[in-house]
């Protein structure tokens, strides 16, 4: 079954997409936890979490991080928090690896 993020990649469901290339896509989180809350997602849904991604394709993980940096510079002041929830008890709800990029006034965030 395609994940909800694969369905966004396929344009089957809408999203506010802010970046896309051959390997990653980024869009605004539907339930933002910070003034800037973006998700950076490898297009492949082969990896459920960041540990699987790191083991299998460290270059793709590095691309997720560099995309986060680029987007934080474009949407905030370049400073950001990067969160990978890994596992249900850690709060992961979508088992298609994704980075939360949180930026812009994080002192007011519930995650601060
Ligand atoms: P996690 O709980 O770490 O797996 O993160 C999943 C994130 O995906 C949550 O922050 C949700 O708000 C977000 N999310 C779920 N569905 C969508 C969607 N259709 N568009 C944008 N963000 C979504």
C-alpha cells in the first residue's frame, strides 16, 4: 500500500509542496507545531525510519539534512530543529521516513 506521503508524491492527495527533486520532496505539515513546520521526505517508501535510511542509503539521509538546511534558510533564519520520530511509542504515525523541520520562534513551540 502506498503511504500517505507516497500519495502526495503521486499527486493523489494535495499538499503545500515547497521543494521537490528526483529523490526528495518537502511540504508543510498539516498540523504545524512551530511557525515553520516542514516535512522532508525521501520519495522512496523503502525506509520506515531514519535508522533504516542511514543503514541503507546514507547519501540520501545527507540529502534530507541538506534540504532541511536549505529550507530553513528560505523559510526562517537558517536555524532549525530536525526531528525523526522512530517507532510508534516515540510518536511516529507515518511509517515512511520523514524529517520534521521546525523553525521560526521555537520558544513558543510545544516541542521546545
Ligand atoms: P510522525 O508522527 O512523526 O510520523 O509525523 C507525521 C506527520 O505527518 C504529522 O506531523 C502529521 O501532521 C503529518 N501529516 C499527516 N498527513 C499529512 C498530510 N496529508 N499533509 C501534510 N502533513 C501530514
